[in-house]
């Protein structure tokens, strides 16, 4: 089952960090980025936060399950979605623990291109 756009919009509204939180649709589901770092996935209308020390640092006991077949378990943060402060803290703390995105390789000119 694909994730509804309404669910992703609700997550973004609850996190409440404006344009710092972006999303990219992939295979009917969404990757969520904070300041360019992948912090969560929206799959089957559930919010899966990237596994990190953030959950433990915040003293959260979230259920875990794979976001898609063959994936490892991720913390499921659905129970925090009605608490804007809690979900915002979790997303910001997760981003702080994620590595910086790798710089994109420059596009090379194609051989034999128009002059």
C-alpha cells in the first residue's frame, strides 16, 4: 500500500521545521530529509525513523519493524505524531547524528556534444 500525500503533509506539519524538511517520493513511499540528511521514511502511512542513538537519547521506547520487505527494523514513530514537540525533537536529534550528505559529482560533458 502506498503512502498518502495527506499523511506526509501531516508529518511535515507536525515536525514544524518549515522548508528544512523535504521529501522525495520513491516507489509510492517517501524519504524525508532534514537539512539534506535522510532522517525518516513514510511507508504504508507509518513514520519510520532512521535507526540511531536518538531514540535512546530521548528516552523513547518505540516499536520497531521493517518499513518494507527485506529491510532491517526501524523505530516506528507513529505514536509521537500527535505531539509536535516530541516528533520535532526526535527528527532534529536524528539529523544531528546522521552523516553529512555526500557531495554530488559534477556532470561531465558528453563526448561529441554540440559546439
